[in-house]
């Protein structure tokens, strides 16, 4: 009996110790909201850089006077990002600002991981709200609220066919004629016959002009033009059949690699072994690509610029609900997106250490920027206040503005489907899509035979039920708009 | 006798035909085991152009030591990670073996009143686990181990399965009468443990030590979760990062093409393989030292009496 009592006592002591330990932590964390300088913990994506600390000393010197706060930025490597950020959010770890994008952003916002910033955008983030493209802010609304600050950059997507310019010039092709996949045929033929070392088409999935509810693999879409109220299975349309037939014809002619459906080859641009590929563009993308590839690349649009959910949520800095001081975090984001000095300091590093600047505010990287402070521009914030490089066109940001203004709004922009009611069906459909889509979209199999098979399987897996659910949520959302 | 050798063979020896078949079979198995590693070594010595052009080849078109030169150029991080890996493995294994044997010894002794409770406690964790998020909360928010080397060591120290193995081992191989005689001679519990139990159980201990060593050396997941500081990234995690970054690049071609300079530092195929070689070498080299114990340790599960 005595021994048992002693054991219980020991157990209580241990439990008590643990409880007091975490109690302590909470009470200390509460400090710092008033008077004292608050340290903002900021997690963002990218390979950790050796000079981050050095740059952020400068940042802190600068912002301490302005908003009485300091920032500690921690980068998480590209490949680790998804898993690590998810665990951090799910565990309720205390931090202030975190990078997020796409479906992760929507799911976490719906889960309540991020602070809705609508009210703060009228107070702490006033300047920021004026600066950022309203389409972006409108587009990232989840259930009517804004849950983060989008990077102010291109807000639309435009898919293009990109060509190897050397070969275009060599055979004197007329690119202005290229509008659709079918128009590529004569060129592909010439390349196939005359260039044994070049694969005519770098593997890509045939482009279809639909606004996808999930992504291009899943059979739920709304056409960009025509009836934009009705959710359909776009794999049943004649257009899809035609496009896939063309792709199959190309495949049979040997314009694509034979392992197109399964290959993971990313076709790096700096290897010149392709003639045409597909990609998403932004103003002056050809310049960037050509610079990266070290030979010239020229693009032709496959679609008009269109603002879709994916294109507006490409890069967002969200404030965590575990933040002790969301207002301070907002003040910092406001400053970051409106103050050119701060924005460039965070993006390019310290002047004369990481880059040099001439009188016209045109900059040039020093080796230290590539080696010691190489951070991803797109994820961090407003692009329109960044310094230009010497080889950047002077009107770069004006062109971005034009690009954004010219874009058409997709029918589902701002609509986020809640998949909880039909989870089982969706899982089955995902499996079927994974099986059929890569083979069909790369033309590896005959669509006359496989497309009906694909659709039949989808029907059996409960396609109609899911479409109905999406339709009813979509109608409901439309009514509130 | 010799003339009759054909008919009355030594019954201990295999029939020559069987011998040949078994030798060939085991030979194939051995080659199947070692071949991937030899292939990795070959790829690491292949020139990058040759890989791009012809894919992986057994006898490459052009040899090159570029990959190792690349690794030499990032030797700062590499040596650092090597150091972290070695420290974590050595200290981790030592702590792990001590904790597991202490625990297992205690619950193996009939004098210990709560041994059933503690056996159940260990066994329970084999059936049910808290999962990733609670684990993460405990490590980062209660223990505050984030970005410390202990985050790589402590989560892996205890392993219920090894505890059960060791408990069985102690119960089967250390007879109570030896301990009784030690007690009669006036030995304290510590002395009994370190001077009698420990030497007697060396095969078992060496087995779990080897498992732990492999576990620590090959672990990258703890680093993925708890380490942000590049100075604390162990070798396997460095390798995983490179692989994961390549995967990210493949899936996000648009980001990758727009931000070319960001990804230009990610190494190519041959460099990846060279890293595998460098990361595997120490374990391959240390294995023979454990092997002796390992073989005798493997019979732990078998009935002895």
C-alpha cells in the first residue's frame, strides 16, 4: 500500500511538473504586445540562405523605428515545405506569418488556421489595400473573407506554346498561324524529318479551354465560353475527343517520346533537345526563359489571359491564428508590400553587398546574391516596387499591369468547392483519372477506344452525384455573389 | 575407405550437385544485393552529358569525377552534416542502448513489483501511437527541442519492440541464480547490471545497438520536422532534401523556369549518386564489426531451453 502511494505521488509530481512547464510558457508568451518590441516569426518557402541573418539585421534596424517590431524569417526548403508547414499548422505552433498557396491556402483558411484580414486591411493595411490588384484580393476570398496578402504580380494565367527560335528561323516557320494544337502539324513533320537529335514535342498534356473545379485531370469543369453556369464532365465533349485524336496522331507519328504517359522527365530548358513545349507565361517570359536556357525561346499564346483561382492564389503570406499579435504582423506585411526600400532589401539583399545600383535605380547582382542570399521573389510580396535589372525592359511592370487588366475572369473565380459530402466518390474518381488521364492527354492511347471507357468508369464511380453536388454548391455561391 | 568414398559420403556434406545449385542461388542473391550499390558507384562516376544522352549505363560512354568535385566544392555543408550524423548516431545509440536495457532489465526481474504495468506501458505504444501532430507538439512546445541536436536524438531513443526483445533476452539468458550469488557476495544493483548482466547479454545488446545505429544513421524524418538550421542537418536529410527539391522542380516547372537561378545549384544525377555513396560508406564499413554479435543475437527469438 505504502509503495503504491509513493508511486502515485511520483506520478502526480511528474504531471504537475509538465503542466506548470507549459503554463509558464503561455504566460511569458503573452508579453510583448504592448510597449516592448515584438518579434514577428515568419516562415516562408525556399532554400535557407547563409546571409539571411545579416540581411534581417538591416531589416530590423529599419522597421524597429517604423512599427516597433523585429522579424525573424525562417526559410523551409522547397521539398520539405508541404509536409513541414502542414505539421506546424496542425500542431498549433505559435508563429505570425506563413507562406501558403493554392488548395493548401483554401483548406487551411476553411480550417481556421489563418486570420481573416478584411478589417485589418482598412486599418493597419490601408496602403497595402490600395497597392494590391483588387482582382487578387477578390479572388482569394474564402467564404467571403480574405485570409492573406497575395503577392502583387501577374493575376492571370495564359498558357502558351513555346518554340525553340533557332529551329523556327532555320525552317522559316510562320508562328502567327499557330492558334490550336492542330496548327502545329506541318512544323512537327519538318522537324521530325530533318532534326534527328530533337524531339519535336517536349512532353505535355494537350490544352483544353476549360475552367477546372479541381485540376485538369479531374472530370469537372465549366467552359470558358458558352454556357458558363453548368458544371460538366469535359471528357465527354467533342472538343476533347478531337484534341486527343490529334494528340494521338502526333504520338503515332513519333513527335512525342514513347514513354510520354509515364515519364517524369522535366525537360529542363537548358538542354536543347526539343522544338515545342507548353507553359504558363507572364509578360516578358520569353526573355526570362531565353536567359535561363541560353538560347532563344519564342512563345505563341494558346489562350487569352484568364484569371482563375490558381492564378490568384499562387503566392500568399497569411497571418496565423496562433499569432500573439496579428496587428503587428499586418503592419509588417503592409510595410513590406508598400515600402520599396524594405521590399528590395528582403528580396535582393543589402546594397553593395549583394547588388549594386546605378543612378536610375537599375541594379546588378553581385556574386554574393546568388551564392549567399538567393530568395524566391514570387513568394515574398509586391513585384511592382522591385528594382529592375539592366536587361529588364523598362516597362516591365506596366506590361504586368496591362496583362492583368486584359485578363478575363473565369466563371469559378472565388468559388471553392467543399468536398466533404462526396469524399468517397471523389477518391474513386481520382484513382480512375490517374489511370486514364496521362495516357489520353499525351496521346499515348487511342481516344476512340479509351475515352468512352474512361467516361463509363467515371459514371460507375459516381460522377453524376459529384457533378450534382458541385452544381448545387456552385449555384448557391453564384446566388450570394 | 577412400575407394568407397562415392557411396559412403560424409553425411555432413552436401551432395555436389546440391552444393552447386545452392552456391549458384546464393551467388545470385548476393549479386542482387550488391549490384544496386555497384551501379550507384558507376553512375556517380559517369559524366553528366552521358547520362542526359544515354540514360544510366553499366559501362558509361564517358567517365568523369565531376560529381565528386562538386561534392568537394560543397564540403563545408557536407562535413558539417557528416559531423551531425556521426554525433547523433554515436550519442543516440549510447543513450538509446542504455535506456532500453535499463527498462528491459527492470521489467525482466520478478522482484520488480510494477513490472506488469511497465511491460504493458511499453507494449501499449506498439499497438497505439499518438501520431505525428501530438509528437510534434510534445517535441516543439513542451520540450522545446526545435532546432537543437536533441530533436534528432531523443524522439528515437526508446523503442518498444527492442525493449520487448531485450526483456526476453534477459529472462532467457541470465539465470536468476547468478544474480542471487552476486547479491549474496554483496554486489549493488548497479554493479550487478554493469558487471554481470551487461557482459552476459552482449550479443543481445550489440543487436539492438546495430539496429539503433542504422536507425539513427538513416533517419531523415526527424530532421525534416524539427530542423530549420542548416548547421544541424544530418547527411541523410541533406540527401532527402536534394531529392525532394528535384521532385518539387519537376512538379512546378513554371516556378522553376521563371526562377532559374534559384534552382541552378541543385545537383544533377551523378552528384546525387555520389552523395549516396558517401552517405552509405560508413555504415557499410562499420557493419563487419557488429556482424559477429549480430549473428548470435539473431537467435534471441529462438527457444533456448
